[in-house]
C-alpha cells in the first residue's frame, strides 16, 4: 500500500477477529514493515 503524503487509518475489532494487516513505511532510503495480526499483536520489521 503506497499513500505518499496522505493519512491512512485502519480499525481493528476489539474482539480480536480482524483481518491481519501489513503496512510498509518508508522515508528516504529506509523502509520498515509494521504487521498487526488478527489478535492485535504488533510486529515491526526493519
């Protein structure tokens, strides 16, 4: 998902039944991936 200079929002169901989401964040040459799984656990990979 690429949204240059835009704001994006996603919401997760408080019961933990949401679809997993991975978002790539980049700035200059650097990029990290942020993953939120169905139970709400967040993982950041650089």
